[in-house]
C-alpha cells in the first residue's frame, strides 16, 4: 500500500530516465530511502511494542518470510485495521524491550485472500493501516507524518555520507557528532518542526556545515548577565571569547547609533532564530534600539547533536555556546528557558563545589563536569508577563557559554559521546566493536572498563548527594586513553538535566536557594529512574544487543557486569547503606518511562504553559535485580 507513487518502470515507459534534478538532494534515491524506511519501521514496531502502544502476538505458524534467519528471533504478528497481518521476527531483550529485524517484516492481505505475504518496509503505510490500532487523532497523525518525513530525510542524508567504523574512530569529537543517527529510543528523533529543507542543510548536525554566528547587543533593561567565579563581569567573558578587533567593532556599531556600549550585553545569535523569532517578535525592541544587530565574529563553529549547541573549531579553547532555537524536536521546543539560563552559572558552581570537595569524585573518578559558566538572558517584555502563554514564548532569546573539553583531557586522551557507541556503519559493524578491537582487550574486560569509568561518579552523586544527572547518550561523554580504552566520564547540560531528591539529606543543606528553585525535585524512590531510563534503558539496552550480536558477550553477562560495578561501589562505601535502600537501583521491577507515548497521547502537538515530562506506564523487569 504505497502512499507515494513508485518510479515508472523504464522498460514500459517511452520517456527516457532523466538525470536527477539538482534541486533534489543527492541522498534522496530510491535505494537509500527504502533502506532508511525499513530501519525506521522496525524501530517503530520495537519501541511501540516496548511502550505498550501495540501488542504483537506470537505467530501461529512460522513467519512467512523468505529465508528465515534463526538469529532474527521468534515470529510475531500484528493485525492491522483492515484485517491485514504484519509479520516480523524479533528478539525480546532486557527491560521487556524488542529487537525487530527489518529484513523480516512482511504484510499479508486480509482473509479470505490467498495471496502470499510480501516484504514490507513502509512506515507511512503502517500509520495509515494502523491509525485506529494506534488510537491516533487527526491532528496528531498529521503532525506525526511531517515528523516522520523529516526524520527519514535526515536518516537518508546520514546513510548517503556514512563512513565505516574504522574511519569514524579516527574522527575528533566535533566531527564525529555529525555522523550520529539521533535518539535511539524516540522514533521521530529528527522531526525539527520549523526547519525548512534549506535550513536543515545549513544547521542540522548531519549536514556538517561550518558556520559563523552573528551577535546581538541587548540593553540591560531587557538583558541580564550571570557568570561563575572568574567570569563575574561580562567584560571578562568577552575578553576570552572575542578578539579585540571584534569587540571594538561591536562597540563602534553602538556608538555609531549614539548608544553607550556599557549599557549593553553581547550575545551570539542563531541566524534562524533571528529571522523566525527575533525580527518579528522583538520588533519594538529593535525599533527603540534596545536590541541592535551586530556582525558575525570570525570564529567558525559546528552544530552538535543537540542542534542548538555549537563547538568553536577556530578556537577550540573557547567556550561552546548554547542558543535558543524555537524548533519542535523530540519532546519539546528547543528554546532556552529564561530562569534556567539565569541560574546556569550558579548550578555549575554548586555541582563543581560538590566534586571539588569530594576526594573520590575529584581524585579517583576525575569526573569532568562541563560547566555552564556564563549566560545572557533577554526577556520578552510581553510574554514574561503572561504565565499562561505557551512555554515556547518564554525561551526566545539568550545564550549559555559552556566549558570546552579542550584543556581538560590528559595527553593522548580523546572524547566521544556515549551515543556514538551505538552507531553501526553501512557494513553492519558497530563502532563499539571497532574500539574494542583497537584496544586489544577482551570484550568483557573493555566493558568492565567502560562501566568503571561511567558508573562510580554517577552513583556517588546519587547516593552521597541525592543528586542525579540524566546521563543519556548525548549528555554523557566517554573519555578514552590512547588505546581506546574508556577511562573517565564527562557530563554536560546540568541545568536541564540535574534532579535532586525531595528527601531532606544533610548534604543538601548547603544548596543555595536560587539553585534549589530551578532544579527539579523528585521523590527519593523515583530518583534512580533517571539512571535507569537515561543510561540503562536509553543506552545500555541497545549496547547490550550490539555486544551480544557482535562481541560474543551474552546479554545476561553484560548486565551482570553492570550489576557487579554497582555492588563494587556499594561495598566501597558501606556507610551509605541506607542510601542504597532509599535510592534502590536493584529492585525487581522499575516504572516503564515512555517517550513515544508523550507524543502520541500525553502531549501530542498541543501548546502548554509548562514543559512536558515523560510519563510512566506500567513497569518492566529490572535486569540488575539478580546476577
């Protein structure tokens, strides 16, 4: 049931095939698109089944696929709205998840037809045939198709320019980011509602387009600055981030308009945000001179997986910059909440103070905390007075400067996001398998080193300080030695993804009121959910599958190594025994946090005054409960 017409058969057409129109991106070929669509359909089936959105049943007879492969798992079926049967093979994995083989998906017509099943790989057709089964309303379905198209287009671009695992292993941190495929759990992970095709070519991480950023001057009647120790005054930040000639040019731009540079704050600006948001929504401030556009600085930057964060390629020692981008992607609008941006340096100072006063974190783990050390926020004079307005209008303009990795790594060390370990190249070789081979270690030993690098600092923050990061693949960074062996953890994005316990722990007594006000507070029994969902379910359940398939490390052995690392930490700090029970990571079951359900049912595409959060739907078995 194709929803787009197939290309004409050249054997039956009198019109000779023409060269591809130059306006069509080169990655949009039938073969590339179909392969990306099959993979996305398999992911859709797997994650929808995991979140209990659909309920496949065991096939009554062997799945009618050509050349069944036992490694693909058991046969399952799903009856669609019109009575047709979707069949596929899948292996059940930890946390009750599914691994669907895209090459085994087939569609059988509804009875009484006797036509044989045919290979099936069209996610659009699946949505059409299953919209009643999925319980989707019209507006949600319409926007869903748009996000599906954008995600598939991005996947096709990534596949068209894909490198093999060996070449990827030689890339530096910034370049490797442009080859990642996005959130492994969220099906529509590159929807980016708001970006056009040309915008995507200019600004999406997979486009790998190097850019210069323009700046903006904001009058202090609208703008506020915050900085950590050493950056208390904006002049100190600008001295580090701008060459003297650039700073002088900014000052002169204001003087030429009869304005006093000392009354303004400077901040970089995403060109898309300027065109789509600042010009139309801040027009009165531009007319009055409260906002003044400035030229671009000379530094070349590259967008990262978070799409609104840029690394400085010209001067890697300069800060990364995080900018608001009013684009709807994954679960939220990707703006920059004013109150969080204001608090970012204070949160950084507090998180750093915990590490710097703790010998285990500071000297043994040597955990790197990429602090958000300075910020400029620009309030909208109308929206800030309308608390009931959609939250996207309270995140419109500002900037956060984050510490770069440069200078924080020892000689020979290199960094890669945790997400990169889930990457598989066009030949099917996983990036992790490549790194393990380069290390010379046995796979289980390499994994033990990985867990030893990642888990102790995260566990220590949780158990000692009742504080947890959301260590998902994009926020957690693995530092490797010169042999590609994991040795350290780096973490970023504190303000968005740090949560504290509601339990009155003495270690939290010194938490500044301003920091406490912006950090999310959760019940003690929910705090471990951030490690389970962010790290174990969001990354490790996929990594365990890769290790099972490619490194001969059985899934149960993988989780036993994770459990052993947790127990090793707990035996190291017996004085925290009550905390191990308070923040229980090893319970029999955990709540099933759902990300795709948010889009389909909980929040959809509706505006709301507060940012949405993932929902819990039922529970799943915890693979860490027993050895």
